[in-house]
C-alpha cells in the first residue's frame, strides 16, 4: 500500500458526511458529493476485516483490514451515529459469509494481541523472529488458522531460514522442517490451496 493511500485512509475520519454501504461481501465508504451523487472513498472485501472496536459512548468505530498483498494491517476510524445498528448488520453479513465472528470485552489491564505490520517484520531482529515464529506456531496449532497467522508464520520462517543459512548455522534446517510440517496441517493446507486457486482465477 502506498503512503498516499495510507494518508488518504487516515483522513477519512475527518470527512463528513459519508455513507457506509455493506453489500453481501464488501464494505464501501461513499463520500457525499452533492444531494444526488457521491463517490467511493474506500472499499474492501468483508473477508479482509479482522478486528472491529466500538465505543458506544463516543459513537466511534475502529476497523482493521488485512492487506494480503503486503502482509499488513491498516486501520480505519469512523464516527457512526447509529453505531449499534452498524455492528449488528456487520456481524450478520460476516456470519452469512461463514466468517467466524468472535466478540471479546477486554477487562481493565488486559491487552489485545497486536498484529505485526510489514514494516515490523522487515526490520525484526532474529531473536524476535524466533519468538514470533514459536508464538504463531502455537496459535496455529490451537486452531487459529487464517491468512494473517499462516502468511506471517511462513514469512518469519523464511527470514529465519535465510539468516541461519547465511551464517552457516544448521538451525535453518529446523525452521525449514517446522514450516513444512505446519503447511501440511489440514486446515493450513486447505487455506493455502484456496489462496492458490483464487490466484489462478
């Protein structure tokens, strides 16, 4: 994603009025041009939404979209007058697509698991690479199989393999074996086959 697009997305929260349109599988943000027309300011597949945070008091929502192409997550912040209606419709649409919807209320002191960005992965030191590989492997083994966990796991394994092979450490073989074993898991295998099939279309 270009810096220009990132800055545009950040500025959307300042644009008003706008209309949110939820189709069967897409999220559309329509910016009002005049009383009779508008233009699409932003759109995304509903499958790309991986987190939604709501504030009923402030009528604010923060939506995270996963960008498969760049293995990154970007955030859209919006003010919505009827925020509970928006939440209910979004959940209904997601469930109709058979997307697993989880609701979690964080207690004071709890923290939500942060997703790594493409920049963080690129600049990550080997010690953190190894730690995150093990964390992601554990999450995948517990059934948290999705585009983010699998793609980030394989990307970090690739970094570990490259690092250890360059310094002549046979540890790269361990990471290669670990990655192959995870990719053979039934749920992971189905996910990667589906992505490959979609790429061929």
